[in-house]
């Protein structure tokens, strides 16, 4: 991926653990690597198709002056997230915040913290078989869109599917969602839990009826295996109601473990 680099931008701001640092302020040096695709901008020689580094510098300065943090760790993290949300062409960012002459009463040139943050590509399965099913799905998608760390990019058509698991219940309305998020897998799982709770999801019977069901299918190409979360979702290859919507919105996405595309997995099923 292409990069635009900003080196050692000087900003006078008020960050630090000591009260004097917050009151008197000091100089900070900020460097940033902005990962993006410059091919369109380069082809058309058009700044609007790229990231205006002058605007980025002004945004960095304004953010550091308008906020006060005790730790430069927090400063680097919050600044990186702010830039990702402000400039939609930044896919990933590497921020270094340097603090020259940090007050530790020892000879020191500078201390710095480097933070790397970026948008993650996530696919979710979504379903409902209680109440107004379509309204339930749309409400869940709206709640995802309302979260500042999530950006819903595409939603599949909703399809009617028969329930699995042997529990007698109404048919489901299912779909798939593609979103970009700044959350970690477990932070996203926590958000999903809040959405399901808000829409009154009850876990009474395993594979039983539910107002809403949200599952993380893929998170980039990561493989996660913890007590409460497995990615890719282990039932992807067995579920038509997962693969049919996925074939609509991401037919050539490859399963990071099996290597097959969604179309290939659907054909095998």
C-alpha cells in the first residue's frame, strides 16, 4: 500500500502527568505514515483524490491543542483514531509522538510512543425469527452504523431460511453485513452483545428462536480462538443462510483457513 509521510511536525501542547506540563505546555514532535492508495490521484494529478497533508497537519495541531492527556500513549492512540475517522482515504496509520526533553531529571534527547491503527474488514451474519424480523435486522444494522468506530459498507438482501438445530420455530430472515471497524474482535463482540440486549435477544434454548442474532464470520484474515470467540465462525461451511448472502456481497472472499472462496464453499455445500 502507498504511504504519505509527515516527519516531526512541531506542536506546542499541554500533555503530561505533571501539573506543570498541563499548565505551561511544551513542544511535541509528531510523525505520521498515512497508508492509502495514491494511484487515482497520481493518474489524474488531482489532490482531491488523495490525502492533503497540509490539512492533516492542521488537524493534528488542532487536536493536540484542543485536548489534554496525561500519557503520550493516550495521545498517540487518540490522535491516530481521530485521523482515521476524519480522513476516509486513510486505511491505516502509524503515529509517533515525541516528547523532547521529558522532565525526568536525567540527560535525555527525546522519548516517544508509536501507535499503529487501521480499519479492519469484517463480515457479519445477521438473522431474526421473532416479531417484525425485517425491522429487527434494520435496527441492528442502524445500531452498527451509529457506533463511531464502525462503518457499514454493504448489506446483502434478506432471505427466508428454515431453522436448523431441531428446535420447532418460525422461519428466519437472514443476511450478511460488510463493515469496516476500528474495534478489536472482542470489542466488536461486546458491541454485538449490547445490540442483541437492546433488541431483547434471549438465550433460553440453544439454536432457539431469537429477535436478533449477530455473528462475526470474518475479521480481516485473522484466526481467533478463545473461550468466547472463534473466527472464522466454525459453522460457515455448513450454513446456506450464511453462504448465500456472502456470495452476494463478497463472492470472491477467501476463507483464511480453507483457502476457498465463498462461491466455492457454496458449491461444495
